[in-house]
C-alpha cells in the first residue's frame, strides 16, 4: 500500500515532523490527493517562535548589506527553480502555469526590492539641531514577526512579507495556506540555500490552532495577514489586543466603471482577464462592471458574450487553457451556490458555466465562466465576494451614480475606470473611496516598489503591504539626540522646555 507523504514544518533550518493532525491537499484539476499537510500544534508553533527568537540577536546585528546579499542570491535561485515552483502552484491551486509564473515573478520582484534594504534603512540625520547637538532617526528591527497567508497566491503573498521583514533584521514565522502549502515551504528551503541562517525564517503549516498560537504569543511583535475579511478582522482585533502591530488585508468586490466614451473593444478584452483570470480567485479580480448608460452596457455584453464563448477551460498544466479549476470542492460548491442565488434574485444569467465537464478531468472542480446582466446593488451576488469566474453587469445612468455605488460598498480594495475623458478619470481617482485605482488598467496591482492595500473592510491596520510601507511596518523608528559637552565645563540646570527660541 502506498503511504501518502505529509508536508511538515521548517523550524531552525530543519524539517520538524509534528503530524498528529493532518489533512489532504487536493489537486483541483483531478480531485485527487497524494499529499497531506501537517497541522501544527501550539507546542510546534511555540518551538518555531523560540527558534526565531534565538536567531534574532545575531541576525539583527548582521550588516544590512549581508542580509541583502541573501535576497539577491534567493532571487537567482527562484528564477532557476521557476518551472518547479510554478508546477507546485498549479498542482495545488489549479491556476494555469503561465499565470503561476506571473505570480512568482511578482514575488521575485518583492525579493528584489528587499535587496535594497540597506538603502531603505538609512534613516535621517540632522547635524547641529542646537549648538553641538546632532539628531538622527533610525529604523530598528522589531524582533520576531509572523505572516499568515491565503490560498490564492501561495508563492507571491508570502514573498510580500518575509523577505522585507528579514531584510530589515527581523526573524519570521510563516503560516501558509493549508490548501496549497508546498511552494511556500520549498521557497523557504531555497532561502536557506541562499544563506539565510537557520531560525531566521520558520514555516509552520496549520490551521486556526497555529494561527491562534501566533496571535497569543508575547514574543511575536508584529503580524501580517492576507485572507478573507472575517478572518482579517479577527486577526486584527485579537493581535492588537495582544499588543502586536497588525496589518490584515481582507476581501474585495472590485468594480470597473465603463464610461459611454470608452474604447469598448479594449475594455472587453481587459475585462476578460480581470474577471476570469485565475478563475476569479484574485483579490484584485473585477467581478462587477458598472456600465454608464444602456448603450455601452449592451455593447459590453455583446463583446463579452463573444469572448467568453471562445474561452478554454481545463487543467492548469496546459498553457493553452485560459482558466483552470476552482481550488477545492467546497469552494466550487460555494461559487456555484452564488450563481444559483443570482438566478433566484432575478439577475439575467447570459452565460451559464454550471454543468461544465472537462473531458478526462471529470472529478476536477471546474466551473465555466458565468456572465450576469442586470445585477442590482441589493442582490447578494452584488454585495458579497464570490471569488470565482462570475462577472456581473450593473447598469447606471451617470458617473456619479457609479461612484456612489462603489463608495457605498463595504469593500474598497481595487477599482478602475475605462474612459477617454481625462476630466472624468481625474474626478474618479480623486474621489473614489478605494485603495488601488486604475485608469484604463483593469488590475492596478502596484509594483513592488509601491505599496499594496485597500480601504474600508479590505484592510485593517494603517500600513499597506510590501513596498515602502513594509519597511515602516517591519521596523520601529528610534530618534536619537546626542551631544558631547566639553569636559570640565560646568553647566547650569535649565528648567525651561528645550527649544531653539
Ligand atoms: P482565509 O481567510 O480562509 O484564509 C487565510 C489564512 O487564514 C489561511 O492561512 C488560513 O489557514 C487562516 N485561517 C482560516 N480560517 C481561520 C480562522 N478561523 N482562524 C484563524 N486563521 C484562519 O482566506 P483564503 O480563502 O485562503 O483566501 C481568499 C481570501 O483572501 C479572499 O477573501 C481574498 O479576497 C483574500 N485576499 C486578499 C488579498 C488582499 O491583498 N487584500 C490578497 C489575496 C487574497
């Protein structure tokens, strides 16, 4: 009988087997599992935290340039192993290989940015803030930091977090998604190969038990979280209650406004990838079109129906496919349930992806692209994040009405406007209550040297992920004021508040 291997934890540079609790990892294209993932106990997480705590003093004192060199080496190793990592992502997440490569490349760009840490950590210096007194501000590492990541970008989101955290001198405990855990663990092993000392980065696989052990540990100083809004809110409230710095990025419901003057053909093409890429399982996916006027709505619908009919859905291992399966059977059922709900609520289902069967992959979690017209703001399919290949068109009469809808929505992650009117675009970018905004750019995901984050219930905390905000998040500012009085000169006491008056 074949024994299913179990993916374990990486602690202090070693694989640690705590497999008392484990669960299967499925290949969504086949519905089969040939791997289990261990679910760490509290004791195992505490072992990982202790390892990070032990590694911290030496790592903190390692010159930033030496820490950065590890990132530079890791970048090369990630590029050398890109095919292997992309294959791991596709086998567990289901996304098409090309898309997995795209995700990894975005992750590599974060590693590249982390290699600029010596420059980013330089701080500020002022000479002679008062006679003979100099002052400077420096960014000091926090200590043990942690990250909890979602299934939908199993390689990239961990790379948003720990490379900059460790480049700033912290040590780290990562808890990847239990649904597709292999790539994060493999990348952590590459980091060891790149020269990261044992204990600087530890990986614990697990579920709520592992997350709670991180949240409740007094040693963990900061937590980065990316996932759904209910869990983000829990992480934020529980983490801050336990005295930690927390950034918790949550869910989304992104709207694309299509103005009457938009280049409709290009807007249709852009929306195809934005709505259906990665099977809609992106927090920056665009599941809603807000068409300004019936004329542009009708044209968009016609164009979308034609393009959707051409889409190829099948296993992600075949780059000829546009879309792979959904991540798990329960998620498939949930997304299908939303389509049923949309029909019940009275939206017009123009393209129905339910019932799709992919030949040779009958047990895979495949749902074909779905397209709704006449979606209304009161509907559940308008309000809630579906996280699947379901695109809805909402019809409005004016840009103001479109903006009001977006501003009233509980989420504020991303949005975009398709228009040729600069004045409308400027008004939109100025007044829309959303963190990441595109103008004729459907997925305005900031590059690695800008920061990523939404507004409203898409982000709990103050600082965004990666980019310059990550340096702020993973460091404490210390401002030092210094003078060296001449020896032997007696000075009188000064009782007034020191100032330059
Ligand atoms: P999720 O919230 O189910 O899981 C995220 C992480 O939280 C996982 O590591 C999981 O193990 C852990 N977790 C789950 N339930 C928990 C609980 N009860 N207590 C403690 N920890 C728990 O999210 P997901 O389904 O893996 O990912 C999809 C979600 O992530 C979507 O809502 C998507 O919008 C969001 N997301 C947001 C961003 C962003 O930047 N805003 C990026 C990617 C994904």
